[in-house]
């Protein structure tokens, strides 16, 4: 009898879920409970995107992760019918130095993972909440943690180093890189799409609310823009990206800001939102005539262009680039602007294909193949979960 695997991706205000079934891990249903602290609502859709279930709680009746999880578990149970649930795979942003592979979670592993909360304060505590709740209530249900850092653990040591005293490197102060599940998924589809890129030098641009870029050499991560935490690298929706560490000292000494105030500034008040003063949402900024909205988008594209050069240097050249994530998959305008910045690297955009939403968006005579590939982190988690459970 075929079995099912559920995938959970818990954030600060939402829990997303997907249910996969059968040998091919076909998607059965996906959805989320969102705004769980304010005006909670639940929606589930079939693979074609048709809504199959909704529920809204009364406004001002905070549901929290506990209630949201309960609703999802009940819904999944109904969907499963007689199909057995093999286990649940979780997205966990930080696996630290120890966890270079997905792992089956028990109480000891959970305690380990809690140590990385300070390294990913926006994500890690929320990622762990449903694991803890399920361990308490359904201890017999196998759970697997899949890490956004794991794919990058095979990077060359130099790519993982800061120029800090060695003792700090040994203690784990190093570049981890994130969005690894997304990059691993893209690397897994590249062989069918573009065998040259799959065996060659490729930069993947994961441009969503969080944004980073990864250099793949023969499908393996060799460098990425995110570092010790997911605040490094590119400017994002509300995160600042790479920052001279001297700015932090200045803010402490001259502005009297403490760690929590700086954390709020660099994680929640910067990036597209901070520069524009208008929104963290790329659609809003692209639709705005406000000079500061334009400036935010200009800075975003400029920083991506520079990082692309840096990652191409790490690869010693470039055979292909891949756009993914909410902005990468949906914004022809941002892709066009990035490709214009990257002409010197040999990127030649097919503007019509780009506007038409095609998968290959480079002209035939360009030396760098350019692709748009929707990411599928949930499927990657389901694959890992199945493998770990059957190992
Ligand atoms: P997350 O990192 O939270 O998973 P997503 O990958 O869903 O985020 O990306 C969200 C971002 O994608 C938002 O900034 C949103 O404005 C942007 N986005 C989605 N669709 C479009 C579009 N058609 N044009 C421009 N930006 C878009």
C-alpha cells in the first residue's frame, strides 16, 4: 500500500503544509494556516490550485502554533483516509556544524537544534515549535528535520571562513549559507533541463522575501551569499544583507542601541522596506512612482549584479544562471534588469521569452544559458524524509 509524507514549514505567523503520496511523491494537497496570532485563517488547495477547504477563526482569537497545528493535523488525517502516514518532514533553517544531512528528530536532537535559535531568530524557534508539540503528543510519529544549511556544508573550507581568529571558526562562527533545500531542488532538476549547466558552473538566484544566491559547480554548492546568519548577502524584503560590521559598532556606541534593537533594525526594518520606507513587497515597489521605491529596487538589482560577479569568480566562469523564488519566478522586470547588469558575463536575455514566462529566457547566441525554474522546497523535504525513514 502506498504511504504518505507530510511536510511542515512553520514560520512566525504561519504554518505551511503539503501532503505527498506514492512512489512518485505526488502532491495531494497543500495549504497553510496564516495570521495565526491576529486573524487566523486556513486554506488548503489541490495540486491544480483549486481551494478544497477554508476556515476562518473569529478576528482577535489568536490561534498560535498550537491551534494551527491541531487544525492541520485534523485536516491531514481526513485527507489520508486509509493511507498510512510514514512521517513528517520539517523545514529547519539552521543545522549548525553538526547537521550536514537531514536527521530523524528525538528529544536530544531537538535540544541541539534549539542552540541555533540565536543564529536564526526569525525562523528557528518557529521551525522547532511543531516538532516539539508533535513529539509531546504523537511520539510514535516519525519526524525528520531538513536543514537549509545542510546543502552548503560541502563547500570548500575557504568559502566557509571568516577572517577571524581560528578559535572562533572552530567554535562554529563560519559561513553556513541558507536556502539549501531550494538550491538542492534546483540542482536535482538541472540534469534534465540543461546537462551542461548541471555538470558545469551555475549560479542560482533565489529571490523571495528572503533572498540569496548560490554558486553550483557540477551541482554542488561552492559558495553562497548568506553567511553565519540569514541576514547576510543580498538586501531582502526587510533584511539589510551584507553590512560593514563597523556599522554595528557605530550603532552601539553612538546610538546606544543594544543587540535586540539592532536585531530588529537589520532583520525587520531594513532591505526593500527600509530603503523605500514604503513596502517590503516587490510588487508594491515596482508599481510605485516614489523616488525611494525606485532607489530600493535599484539597490536590490545593483547588489545582485555585484554578487553575481563574485560568485562567477568563485566558479572561475559561468555556464548558466537560474532564477527562482517569488521575485525570480514572477518578475520579468527584475530578471531583465539583472540580466542587463550581467551582460559582461555573457548573459544575453531573450526579452520576449522572458516576458512570456518561458523557462529558457536566454538567446541562442548567448554563452550563458538563463533559466526560470520554480523552486520546490517541500518536495525536496519529502524526498529527504522518505530516504531517512527508509534508511
Ligand atoms: P518567501 O521567501 O516568503 O517564500 P516568496 O518566494 O513567496 O517569499 O517571494 C515573495 C516576494 O515575491 C515578494 O516580494 C513579492 O512581492 C514577490 N513577487 C511575487 N509575485 C511577483 C510579481 N509578479 N512581480 C514581482 N514580485 C513578485
